């Protein structure tokens, strides 16, 4: 099948193809995974008041990334994920990683900004972790 995508951002394209790949992977995965011990995610009774409306936020405690409880929860989640990938779908994980890497491997350039008589812009090549700040004279 061919798809025609008109006037969408790169993020949307990656999300679309990532979702499509995930669905394909989920459909074709090995069905005998066994039982996993997922970490318990506790809920708290925190509520925020937004424009006169109380909005529950039961996972607010996860936003405190420096707490020991959150660090332990993240480590347990990571261990569960590592166990899953290492024991069942290593080849599928590699294929998925290669496909997503190829989708995100493109040059990105920010809008130029003028400061004084110089122009500055950010550029990120391929899968670099961070953008680099460049300077132009004119």
C-alpha cells in the first residue's frame, strides 16, 4: 500500500509510522511471554484547581524525579522492560530500533535569530543528542 501525506509535520509522520510499526509488531509477536511482575504504581489523592474545576492528578508523585520512591519505581519499570526484551523479542526490538532510528535520522535546523549584526541558528544532524548553536555574519 502507498500513502500520500500532505502538509504534516515530521513528528506526525514519525508518530504515524511508529504506531503502524507497533501495531504490526504487536500482531506478529510471540504470544508465549509468561507472566511479568510489573511494578505497582501507587495513586495519590492530589487535585489541582484549574479555572474553577478540580482536576485529579493521581500520579503527581511521579513528577518528583529526585525522590527515592520514583527512582526505585523507574528502576523496576526498566528491569521489567529489559527482562521482556531480552527474553522474548530481541530481534523485533532491534528491527523496531533500526526503523525508528532511520525515521528520526534527518537534519534539523532552527529559525535564524538576529542579535546585533550577527545571525544565530541551531542545527542538529541525524541522531545527535543536542543541537549546536551556529553564528553567521550576514
